[in-house]
């Protein structure tokens, strides 16, 4: 079995989610005679690129992923999505409408769902999905050694006794574009750190996070911490070094759905490095409960007495627990067994050889030429809505209304060849400039009930005009496409951050940038 993980960009190949979640499973797949590849979705732009047996989409929330999903489904190649972030359960927040729309339509195309937490099952259930569901726990590092862990724990305990100092580490991504997490959690739950002051041990806090999170506002916020701290820029090596030096890691978790569906990987990483875990807030790490402190005084008492939760005599129990919740071998074998039960479908020959289009992607006000190019290469019509100003060789576009003439729909020669003769005869060829001849038809002729009252206005610079006309205009674009190609699925490529409509009577898939 050849499996490919599709990630949103080349930059994501460096993220912890890829590094911890997928890279550590590669060797397990190889030992079982399988192959696991990880690649940016941008590498797949032609029919002959899809050579794997099964695909898993990870953090690919743009129109390109939906275009590829339609291609895979038409080819009979099974695919699914890995939901280890919850962008989808915030039903009353307009910022996430696009993500919810994307997921709702992706689930109708996909064959399965995997996740880092069983809580995500509630998210997919809310969308009415009955797809096979599987939890993949983030595995510990294959180099983990119980003997080395015992040596590290004894060294750290001796340092506490010798120096009277506790080194506490907070590490991770310190910011998020949508949620107050990361460094905000550190400050919000810092009462646990305050409880550790003046208890006979010196408390030193190290903060290891990404550079983007170090904004003036967050740096000012950190001044409210009740203990002295040192701030460092995160790197893989520095994380290893600081975990090796820390007595404990402080891992607070807030109660937002985004946080409560996270994996155990930070706690597992800390414990495997011989760093005790202190946690406050939501009990995310309860599965590791025997080795997670929820009370600062209990931790200090154990540190002073030399009997911390993770110590030489408890390492065997910890190793057994790891085998249950984070074993690379078990997680890899279970994933292989799950994927082996997912069977390929029957290919749709008509869409593969382009005797009819596979879908149509509608470009909004902020779209991408890359999605356009991908669509053209994968038998998908590329449609410029009236809001799209990109000068590309569209299959379908719309003219602006001029006087009583009203808007027109314009088709390329390639697109005209896909029409039935009864429809094609109504179009009139017009000079198309650089991109060749276009074929024109008044929108009112194609759609007898069309009204220009709620059509996109010529002045596209007005956000208010855009927001008010966007729903009716895109609905009309969909009607026009489906009048030409009945039942053709549509994908909406729109990266605008404005509060737009993304669900159109269940006929449109939404693609957005993460």
C-alpha cells in the first residue's frame, strides 16, 4: 500500500504536526512493506501525478483540495481527511463559516476521516457524516529509551536537591490567528506558578516559542507572570536541549473546542525527555494522569522528597502507558489496518477523458492563478465570477452590465465543445483578444428569471457592495453553470476575509486559505 499525506504547503513540512505525527510513522509503514509519503498539495497538478493507492489531506482548506478531491473520486482512488485541528464546531462565528462549508462538502466526497482525538467524532457527526472514523495518536520518538530516561530523571532529581532550583519550561506555538491560546494560556493559568513561589525552592521559568508570537502586545502581557522568566525563539534542537534541562513542563489548556481536541503530543514529548508535567485548565492529558500534576503543592512536595511522579521506579509503568497511547508501532499498524479496509471505487471514464467536465471552480474576489491552472489540468472548468479581476484564460466568465444590454456569459472554445448542440447554437462568437475567440450569450436568455437588480456592481472596490451582492451573484453564477452543465458540482475559490456567504443551497463547495 502506497499512502500519501497531502499538506497545505512546503512550509508545513517543518511543522510539529508533520514532524511528530507523520514522519514517525514512516518507518513503521516501511517495516510492514508499505510506503508513506508526505508532499505539498501543490506538487499534484496533472492526472499522472496521482500514483498512490490512497490519499490523506492534512490542513488543506483551499479550493485546490476540493478540485483534487473531485479528481480522486472520479478516478476511484480512496481519500480522506486528517482533522487534528477543530476549525469547524464554531457555528455562530462568521470567521469559520468558510471552514465549515469546506468540511461539509469535503465529507460528501471523502471515504474516511482520521483525527488526533475522539472528540472530533462529534464534529463530523454534526455534519451528518457516517464515514469510517479512526483516531491516530501522535507517537513518541522512536529513539525513546527507558534506560536513558531513568538516567535523566535521576540527574534532574539530584540537581533539585543540590541547587534548590526548579526549572519550569513552557514550549509551543505562542499565537493563533483566531483563538487566544498559546502565550495567553500561559498567563491566564499562571496562578499555578504563583503557588510555587516562596516554598523553599527557587522557580525559574523558560518560555520557548515562535518568533511570530513575540509581538509587543504579548511581550507586555508576559510581564504579568508571577515568576521571573527567560524568553527564547523555538527551534527543534533548542526544544530538545531545554527539555533535557527542565525539571518540569507547564502545559495549561483552555476550554475552547480548538484546544480540547488537541493530541497528547506535548505532554508525551516532555515526559519522554524526563520533564515532569504540570497542567491546569481543561484535563486534556487525563490519559497520562498518573504522571501529570494538577496541583502545584503536590509537585513541590514530591520534588523536595525525591519522589516525583515520573521517577526511576515508575518508569516501567510509564513505558506500559506509552505503549497504549503513543506507540509508533501500534499507531502505524492500526492505521495500516484501517486504511486496508478502505476500498477503491469505480473510475468515471467520461470525466477522466474530458468528454464532460468533472466540476467547475468559481473564482471570487481573492483567488489564485494556481487554482485556475490546476483546474484546467484536471478536467475542471475554471470560471471567473464578476468579482474576479485576474486576467486569465477562463473557460467561463461574465461581462459587466452595460445599459439595457445586461450582463453576458462568455465561454471559451474549449468549453463550447462540451456543450450540447441545442445550447451551443444560442451563443455568438466575439473577439476575445489575447485569449482568442469567446462565445457570448445574454444571461437573461440563459436564465429567463434573471434580474440584474442584485447582480455584482461595476464598482468592485466597495466592500459594502461586494457583501450585499455576493450571495445573489454567486447563486446566479451557479445557476448559469448548471443550466449549461446540469448537475455539475461547483467549487468556490475565495480567500477574502470579509463575512461572505459560502453555502448556496448545498450546490457549492467552498475553498479558502487556512
